[in-house]
């Protein structure tokens, strides 16, 4: 295409809420044959809601330090939510926001935390002041908790089973542990954006193969994929943030011209990698880090802007006035 045509293209795109960093980007956009979509916040709303607090009754009460022996499961559930909410107040992850929101509902104030630490794609930890008792609280994947020396997350343990069960139902689930022992499970639900299925259908019509990429569990990822029309073999789940880049590289090594769409801090490296030979697209509703790493920003956070950007670059878009 001529430079003028490209400039016209970027102008049209801007009118449609698609911000392109430079006209030359439209040239590589034309070649794209594969689109990798981040799940949380890109295909889904990214506004998770707490669905359930599970404190398997088989957790022996003698392990619940500082609680009376006859303490009921409901008190334990309240404590699971309260302590997890406190730790998650240090994180901005959609999981964290959902948990903190639920834990503070009804005006409950959260215990103070110190030594907060975030383990990307795995979970969070902090020291929580639980009514004068300092507790080391961890919230995250059971497999990560196990590496931190937490007991009660073995395959046959109640917490691990409750976690697996929630995940096989298609929920996002995290385990909560303190004082070295797994105590409960929090399950979360996220809604697919109403425009995502149409966006995926449009991509397929353009001959582009959509993939779903996520750090979340496979069942939750496949549930979302089925809802929007992405084939199960194109679902790449349980990917750690630093491996998202390798997924893009792998596809590139197989000769694909990859566009990646993401919104999170954990998508930035993969977005930049896609941009080297294809295209990185950030949700305008996402993090600044993702936007900076990308060639294109989809201002409204509507995934349909992704196929629109492809159509603009192919010069096949007609603006209907
Ligand atoms: P996604 O790719 O969907 O954006 P992430 O890579 O951010 O997901 O996270 C992957 C997994 O890591 C989550 O499903 C969760 O199990 C765990 N995790 C990440 N951040 C947190 C957090 N703040 N609290 C608890 N668990 C977390
Ligand atoms: Mg995301």
C-alpha cells in the first residue's frame, strides 16, 4: 500500500477507537494469520466475583491455632475470607479485587498486613495481624502453596480436592493457607464480554485462527473457549506469565504471523514479542504496561476492534455513514 493509503487507514482506525502507533504497522497487520487472545480481561470482563468460600470440614479444628475446639465451619469460612481479603488488598489482580471486595462487604475492615509479596501467576503472601496474632497467610495455586512448605495441599487432602472439584466445574479457584496449613478455597467467576463471541467469529471469517492463552486452569479456559467459539486444541492454559512469551515464539517458529491481544502486566512481554513479526494489541481498559508494549490500542476494550483493525489494514473496511 502507498504511504497515503496507510495514513488514511490509521485515520479510519482512530475514528473506530483503534489507536495505531505508526502507519507502517498496518503493513504487518495485513499478514496476520493467528491471533492469541489473553483470557482474563481480554475475552472476559476481568471483573471476577467471589462465588464461594469453602472450608472443608475435614480440616481438623486442632490445627486452627487460636480458635476454640468447637469452632464451627462458618467461623472458619469467615476467617478464610477475612485473612485472604487482607493479603489480597496488596494486589491489583482481578482475583485480588474480587476477594477484597467480598471480604469488605458490609463494612468489614480488614486486618493490617506487612511483608506483602506477589508471586506472578502463582499467588500472594503477607503477614496478617489476626486480632493480635501474626499469621503468615498465602493465597494462590495449591501447587505453589506446596512449594512454600504448606501442608494439606497433597492430592488426597480435602483442600486440594475441593480446589480440583471447583476447577473441574470451570471456576477459577485459589487455596488459602496460614501457619503452614491449607485452610480453605475461594472460588471465583468471571463473565465473558457480550461482544467476544462475535469478535471470534469475525476473526475466523477473516481466515485468522484464534487461540486462548491464560494462566488460569484448563477447565475454566475451555469453558470460556467453548462460549466464544475457540477450538479446545487452541486453548493454552496454566501458562506462567514468563512463559506467555514462549507460546508466541513457538507459534512464530512454526511460521505463523501472530497477533496477540492482552491487557495485563503479565501480557507485556508476549505483546512485544508478537509485535516483532506480527502485532501486539492492548485493551485500552488494561494496564499501561500492556499498552506501552503494544503497536495498537483497542480504546474501548471491545474485542471486535481486533478484527476491525485487520479489515482496516487489508483495506477492506468501508465506513458506513
Ligand atoms: P491470567 O493469564 O488469566 O491473566 P495470571 O497469570 O495472572 O492469569 O494468574 C494465573 C493464576 O495464578 C491464577 O489463576 C491464580 O491461581 C494465581 N494467581 C495470580 N495472582 C493471584 C492473586 N493475586 N491471588 C491469588 N492467586 C493468584
Ligand atoms: Mg488478562
